[in-house]
C-alpha cells in the first residue's frame, strides 16, 4: 500500500494534550524562575511523545540538556527531527524504553504529561499514587515536577461512564482536591495548581482528529477507511457523550520536600 495515501497521525497537534500556547509559555516561565542560584541543568520527560514542551523548555534554558522516554517510535522520531531543525539535537536524547522503574534521573525538572500510567503497573487510581512516589525519586532536591494528570471535575453519571472507554469507572480518578492531597502525601508541596480550560480541551480534541476527518472525506473508499472511520467515530463519541466537561486535566507544579 502507498504510505502517502495512508491516514495521517496527529499532524495538527502541537502538544499531545489540552495545552494552549499561552499556558505552555507561562508554565515554562514558572519552571525557569526562582529555582535557586543556578539554572536547571537537566530535564527528564516521562512519556514524552515528540517532546514539544521539553524542547521549548530547553530553548528557554541555554546549556541545559534533556532526555525524553516513550515507547512510540513514530513520536520519538518526530521529536528527534524537531530537535534537529531547532538546533537542539546535541542537547536532547529521545529514548525508546519503559518508564517503569526507570534508572533515569534524578533531574532538575521532571515532566509527566498525562503519562502517570507509564510509571507504574498499578491500576487506576492507585497508579497515580505510585507515579507520584516515582516522580519524587526522579527529581533532584530543589527541583520541580510538572505533572499533567486527569481528574473528575464532577462525578460522572452512569450514562457518561458508559460512553467512555471500556470499563470506565467513577473511582478511576480523584477530584482535584484529592489529586493534590495525593501529591502532598508523596512528598511534594504544590507550588502552582491550574487546569485545562474548555477551549483548550475542544482545541485538543478537534486537532486530535481533524487531519484524519479530512482524509476520510477525500478517501471514503480507501482500504483503511472503514477501520479509520470506526476508530475516529468511537473517539468522538467518547469525548462528546462521555468525558467532555466531566474529566479535567490538572497541571501541578510540585516542589519536593527536603
């Protein structure tokens, strides 16, 4: 099959999550300001994907180095290509490996965007607790962890749960207060607490599939069209009928307790 006619993948996304340009810039300023007498030197990105936020962070910290770990080869290759284009190839490594019990770190700044599941084999919601304890081990004293983690904005009703992913459960996430409590119990103080807004969510979910939707409109009879239609229709239904306005994503800037 001609790969040039295959469905595209995530080409409209800058970040692999509901993160606006303004929020990303603000988070980077928070991470790079007031962190001690010396600038952060090392960045570790857990479940990095193509590592766009990490690359921007390195651009804001001349001389700093970064390591991103993930299991998706296509995303890692995209990250490597972006680093090369931006003159960062000598300062960053994209590595295909599991984050469970990783020997990487400790680092001055540890990023974990919607990737807590990559740090533990535990089942939700226990995986969040396990991930936070792992992150506490991976960050240097005086460093920062930036955690992007899901939470329930309100308890989901049964009809919403049934429209989400298989075996979705009301116990799968904490609420925001509960999530912050778990971070504190793991040995952190929450220096900053914020969450993705509705516009960020809608932009992310639309960009997540817009390239494929346009491809389907042009290639309705392609050999991969039926499978692709089913996949994107299921995801859209999960979003619009299930977790839209119900599930949130918190961005927690965490400081390890001495």
